[in-house]
């Protein structure tokens, strides 16, 4: 692993001729601005919880996102014309990295990172005016309705059906079906859904993209408790849900095109390089006190591999800045980034030893409920269990390898 990653990194550095990886004075000034915000305006109660390994709640997440909105940074990945920052690739990279290093909660991607770009790229003016400001101000919490029971990696086989009807000169869809693994749907105000509007042709051509108010009659949310004991994902059921036809994004039957556009952006954001760097730094501190050469070797290997992922992310950001779009490269980041997250969590468990089993669960510890053993034991088993999902969501890593095989190798 060490030699392979080192070779990969070296080739990226010396062969990438169109990217300047040196930051300008403006970039450094921006980095200092981000660090100043983290020191003074990042909500203290959120920082205290994340630093202590305590699970943050809905109100904490809202406070964090509202603070970003107040600073004008919520549209970190949007063009200026839609209220975004219009940041360069280097600034976007610095922003994500510094927030990850500081241990901030991940910015919820469903609004600003997923449906927002779909709306301003494919939506009409009315939809842009209706939804984009609320996303930037975090007045609306979105969730994603893609996967279904029996329709995960083969997303085009989805069965949730939307039938167009007209009643008293009002056009609307009636939606029936279900979605699963819907992250934080219990908190969401709106859901963007892929629905089947036509069965007559190939399955990809019969899919449409709908925006649905979660308060609509006929929607039921049921929790799914994950292996670490947490309630993060849900099943969402639709029974004769009435959705105004004006909530259709773009053209009917073009939802597969919009879905692929969204998934490329989602996979790009999954890598989480900054957060992995924070975890790696924490591991290096721990391992330095254990006098364990085997663990030290593993940490060194991960450090080299993480540097290669970082360079890959910089290359993709540079391409985006020059008018490109996330393509097969986003699949590389998705695969390597999530494998890195899992590998780091495995080393936390290995360093914790038997004490990892004493960790009480995903909600951290408060008062005198702290488990026996070293402090980092709390970062062990729960994180390990939770991060098993990362190589599956956003399109499983096996599927990403198929994408790479097709678009890079041509097979």
C-alpha cells in the first residue's frame, strides 16, 4: 500500500502540468479568514460537543448552518449569479479542508450540494426564486428520495410511481411508493424524489424529478436504526400523495439525466479529505504514545495515501474551475475517500483494543458516563460501525469501479 500510494502521488504531482498547487497570497488570506471565523463565530456549543465526541442534535445542526449563512458562506459551491460565493477551486478546497480540520459537522449536502445545483441548472425561474433563497438561508431542510427497497445500486429500476392528473384546472401528480435509507428524513421539510412517470420505454427514460413537501398528506416516515444504534436513516412511504405539477424539475422523463448530474456532485463531496486529516492527526498523537511499531507503520501508510487523495481532489477542483464537470474522477474520490475513512476508523479500534467495546453508543458520554480506558476509546467502535456505510451510499464502490472501467478504460 505504501509504495503504490507514493508512486501514485508522485505521478500526480509531476504529470499534472495545468494545475498550480501553490496557493496565492489571496488564498492564504482567505484561509486566515476561515480560521478566524472558526475561532470566533463557529457556534461554541457545537464545537464543544464535536470535540467531546457527543452526537449533535437537530438544533445544533441548524445553528451551525445558520452561522454559515450569516457569514454568506452557505452557497460555498454555487455561482455568484444564484447567491453563491463564486469561489475559485483553491478557495473551495481551503474552505472544506479547514472546516474538516476543525471538526465541524459536515455541511448537509441535500440542499446546497445536491438539489440546489439541480434547480439552478435545470429548473425554471419560478422554481429558482421559490427554493434557492431558502436553501442559502437554511430555512428549508432537504432530504433525498432515490433508493428504494430492491432498487439501490440499480437505481433505474425504481418503482415509486407518479401519475399526472387534472382537477379543476389544476395539474398535479399522485405519488405512490416508498424510499429507503433516507438520511435525516425525520428532520426534513422537503424531499427531492426520482419517480416513475412512464413504463413504455427503457427504464431510464421513464423517470422524472419531483420536489415534494414532507408535510403533504399521505407521507409517512419510519426510522431505521443502524448497526451503531443511531437513528440517522429512514423509510419514507407515499400513499396517494398530491404534488403540484409545477414541482417537476425540467422535463418529464428527463429525471435520469438530472440524477446523474446530482450524483457526480454528491460523490465528489463524499471524500471528506479535511475530516480525514483531522482523524489522522489524532491517530498520530495516539500512536506516538503507544510504542507500537506495527500501528505506526499503518499510520504512515495512511498518511501517504491521504496525500494522494488530497492531490486528486485538487486536480478535480482545478478542472471544475476551468469549466469542467465532475466525471469519472469523482468516482475515484468516492472510492478512495470512503476507504480512507473506514481505514482510519479501523485503526482507532485497533489502538483502543478491548476498551473500544466499552463505548456506550453513538450518543457519546456525558456527566460520569465516560467509559473506562483511554479517551480515544470513545472514537473507536461506534465510528467504526457507522462508517461501514460510506462505501455503499452515493453508489457503492463496486459500482464506481464499473463506472471507471467504462469511462476511463473503455471496457
